[in-house]
C-alpha cells in the first residue's frame, strides 16, 4: 500500500514537472545553448553573441535536433524524415533559433542559427556601462579601450557643459539688466553650437565603437569556429591514432597468421616431397631390377638368334612359303614375339588385306601405301591387298599400327 | 478522471490538429493519458525483451523514461502538424525503441544506489551542470579540483563555478525529483555510506561502471579511452576541452590515468578515487 502511494506521488510529481518544464524551458534565458543531434552533443550556440551558428553533417540521416540549456532543460526540438527537408524557427527570450535538417540518400546535414533579439536603448546603455566597468577591471583590446575612453571623456565633458549652461541661464534670469542678457544669448548660441559639435562627435564615436564591436563579434565567431575545428581535428587525430594502432595490430596478427600458414604449407610440401623421393627410390630399384632381367633375357635371345640362323636361311626359299609364313600368325598363340617370328617378320615381305573407311579417296590410299613403303597388289570384294617389303617393326605391332590408321576400317592377313 | 472524460480526451487526441498551438493545447490537456500510454508501451517493450518485473523499482523506471519521452514528444511533435497526436506518440515511442539500447537498463541500477547513480549520469548526458557536478558526486571534487584535474584554461574555468552554483541551487533537487529519489531514500543512502563505507564504495564502483559504459556512448564520435601519452599530448597542446571534461568524469580508469597532467601552476589534487557524495 505504501509503495502504491509512493508510486502515485512520483507519478504526480513527474506530471507536474512535465508541465513546469514546458513553460520553464521556453522562459528561461540561457547564455549557452547546447545542440544535440540524434541524442549526441555536437556543439553549442552562444546566446550572448550577435549571431551564432552551427553546421553538422553525417553519413547517416539526421533524425532530430534538440536544443538544451546549460541546466539540461529541453528548449526546442525538431524531427525529420529519413529523406527530405524540415525547418523550424524557435522563439527564445534572447532571440530566435532557426533549425534546419536535410536528409538525402548520401547522408544528413543539420544547421542551427541563433539570431539575437533587437536590444532596447536601455539595454544598450546597460551593456555600455558593463563594458566600461569591464574595461576598468581588466584590459581589453587597444582599439576598443581607446574608443570607450573617448566616449567616457565626451560624456563627462557634455555633462559639464550642460550643467554650465543651465547655471548660466539661471544666473541670467536672476540679473535685472538686459544688455548682458544679449551677450549671454550669443554665448549660449556659441555653446549650443559647440554642444551640437560635441553631440555629433559623440555620435560618430558611438558609431565607430559599434563598428568595432561588430568587428570583435565577428572575430570571436571566427575564433570560436577555429577552436571548434581545432577540437574536431584533435578528436580526429586521436581517432586516427587509435585506428592506426588497431591497423598495425591487425597487420601484425595477419602477418603472423599468414607466415604460420606459409610455414605449415611448406612443411606439408616437404613431407610430400620426401614421400615422392621415397617412392621414386623404390621405383628406381624396381626398374633397375627389371633392367637387369631384361638384359639377361636379351642375352638369351641373342644366343637363340645365333642358333636359329641356319634354319631361317633354309626357310626363305619360295614365295609360297612366305605367304604361308604370313598366314601363320593368326593361328599362332599370343606369344608370337618368339625369336623365330621376329626373324621372319624382319626378312619376309608382309601381305595383308585392308578394308578402307567409306569416302576415302584413292589419293589418300595411295599416299598411305606410299608412306608405309608398300604397294597395292589386288582388290577383292572391297578388300585391298597390300604388300610391305620390309616392315620396320614386328608384324603384330605393325598390323596394330595399320589398324590404327584413320583411313583403315579393318585389316586381315588371311585370304 | 472518469471513463467518459477519458474517452473524450482520447477522442480529441485521435482527431487531426492543424496548428502548433492546437497541438500544445491538446497535448497539455491530455498529459496524464499520454503518460499512461507511454508507460504502457515501455512496459510492453520491457516484457517483450525479458527485462520486466512487477515491482515499484520497475514502475518508477518506466515512469521516469516515459516522462523523458513525453517531454521530447511535446517539443518535436508541434513541428509535425497536421497530425493525430495519439498516433504520432505511438510512432515516436516505437521509433525510439527500434534503436539499439534505447535506455540504460540493468537490474542493479534499480536499487536506490543504482537509481541515484544512473539518474545523475543520465542527467549529465544532457546537462552540462550535471556533468560538472558529477565530478563532485563521484570523486568529491570542488570547482578548483575540477579545473586542475581537467587542465582547463582560465576562460573555460569560469563556467565551472557557474555550473556548480546552478546545480546546488536547483539542478540537484530537480534531478532527484525526476528520478524519484525520496528524502528518506537519500537519508538512508547517506547513513548506509557512513555505516559500511568500504562496502558502499565497492558496490558503487561496481554499479557506476554499468551506467558509465552506457552513457559514454552518447558523446559525439564516442570519445574513446586514450593512453597516458595521448592524454599528455592533449593536455600539453591544450585542445579537446570537451573531450577531457566529458570523458574523464565518465571513465574511472582515465581520470586516474590523467592525474597530474594539468598545468604545473594548478594546485596539487589527490589522485581521484571513487567517493560518492549524495548531496551537492
């Protein structure tokens, strides 16, 4: 129950503050107006200056601008759509603030311009008095100080003259004689003229001071802008330093990571290379062994060749025998590479039948036969008989080669 | 407010208002209704995100933030005319809640000490008076100490005194009312600090980091923590006054890191350490 009461009291207080804040924020004067964009403080407007402005740009859109006093009271706010333009003018006790937001696809920009309300004559005098007081307290720029001193001197002089004139008038009224009154009137005219001159001089002095003040305000604006940009640069430098540090760190990590990858790759390659070398060594040993066996076999073959020569010379007697010898390979077993067959193939002309592919020209056939160093013998039912005098390789391999020719469809060695 | 009145108010809020003056009038007349509606939206948001509990601390939390939202709505909504205020408020709250971390929520910030610290730091984000006063509430510093620790120039330092004065006059009281700290709670905090000073400070140090981490991101470009040489360069080259003022009070590590970097003519200040001051 007590908690409910506490909560109800808090709720009532919050409502009261909401009402109060709205009226207070519009009434309360503020020297410094803080500008917030998207909840972030981006700068200030000086409510004491002749004119103060603030520009802001960002990559994303500007959602809203808020103006707050130094105490944090919300003075004004402007929201904007994601794309488009929005502006408003806020009236404050010190002047007006013009807020603008422009959002495009490229980003958002916002500006705040403070224009002071026109000052009344009394305020001007007050400010003058304050300026004189300030000048007396602390040194200011030489030009302004000189002008202000001049105004003070002129004002004192003017006051003395006016007092003198008034006293003179009173005295003249008190004198009964008329002649001196004429003389006095002349003097009064002179004095009035001098007074007019003094007034004009004062007006000029005031004008020049106003110009100087405006110049000072402009100068202060420039200084404020400069300091603002200096702050921004400083912040940028800090951010850049941070980023640089981060980039260096990332670079180091990348380098370490990439060198690790390279090292692991190199070790993998090295392992593969070792494996390959080992395999090659084994293969080499196997090949050496095979070579030795082949050399031994070769020696055997040579011996057999020597022993077979007399038989071969007997066998090369007739052409019929030759044809029979050629016909034999089909009937012989696969081991036709016997020393005997080799000898026969190398010494006897080879006759075989070829069936050429369809569309093969006679020229291609002639050329092919010529390339084989053979000649055509007879034609029978689409088969062409070809004789090769001395094939450059064993019969089987030779016939395989013939079968592999493009223009050859089929080969046979029998009739 | 009776049911009929309530219906009538809602009816007016649903109607189109065409001028800023009409908007101000309609909204001012319907503040309780609008506050209740914002509370309802916030309660639902916290429920949906698994952050809600049925207790006074949570109710106070949403009341405080609802008031914040409503204050912003009242000033920005008048530029949206013609509009229907009720639906504009719904859209406004929904837009705020669509952002990451729309407000600082942490269960430990709902205790009296947590609410006190969170309220002060949250206020410091929008009020320079509160920002400067935070040096006092967190580290027990006087204006002179603040000027020394942050190394401010003479022209800048004048404002510090003004900030302190305004905070003492009205800022603190208003902030305490805004965050719903009662006198009894404040007295209890002070008594607790006196009774168990070390434990209280330890607890405050733990809690303050939640708030600092959240609110520090509200500053433009999110001023990051710097190394001592970087701070040294900033102090010696006399730039980044806002950076120093803002960051140091919201970063316990950096305020200790920068100790002694101020101008030599400045009085020597003790190395800053957390020392909560309840009163201004």
